[in-house]
C-alpha cells in the first residue's frame, strides 16, 4: 500500500489538532469499519467556520484526512462546508489507497455532525430551512444573542434586517 506524499506530510504534521473549549459545534463519529474515533470542533463567525480543530484516535490515513478536512473547511460558509465530500478530501490528499477510502468518511461525517450540532443548538434541524436571528448585526455589529428569543427581525440599534434563512 502506497500513500501519496501529501498524505504522509499531513500525517507527520497534522494541521489544527486539538480542542476548542468554547466550540459552537462539536461532532463525534466512529468508523464502523475499524472502530476509530474522531471529534471535530468548529467555531462559527458570520456564518463561516472561523476556527476548526480535531482529535482523532485512528490510523495514519484518518489523521491525514482529519487534518485535510480542517484545511478545506476553514473560512468556508456552513453551506459550502456541508458540501465537502469524502472524495474531495481524498482528492485534496492526492488520493488514498482503495482500502483506506473509508478513513475519509470519518472526516467528512465528523464535519457534518459538528455543523448539525451547531444548528441544533439554535433549534434548527439540518435539512429543515428556517429563519434564524444572526449573532451580530451585519451593519452596526450590535450583539443580538440576548434578543434571539424575542424573534426580532430588525436590529434594535440601527434597524437593519438581522434574520437569515438557513
Ligand atoms: Fe480506521 Fe482508517 S483504519 S479510520
């Protein structure tokens, strides 16, 4: 079995390893094929993944794919990040041996779970479009979290629309 240089490089120097204590979303997935485990943490700012970290108890390919998915997902919108597939991860790593393709599922599923968790903390089930109130006003930066329960539509300070469909 031969690994690409890129896989070996991400295995030796994995990016974004660790934990985000105050993460906005956390996803833990196990790989049913081998029993390996991944936890992925995301921080979301203005609808984009502003920070992302992972902890993986698994094989070298699982570590490389976890590392790569953090690079692919960082600074993407949640919608864009949800579209990252296991093939995208494998391609970005310049391929994986066929017997190791399942390892890239761990990374792709972990990211999806973390995004699902982010939405469910806001009362949104993924795949169900809903109107949510933004964290901060896009115009004046006023913090809107305290007003979320009141279902406001416009910023109490500057009057700009502060909802979006997710
Ligand atoms: Fe378990 Fe690779 S062998 S994720």
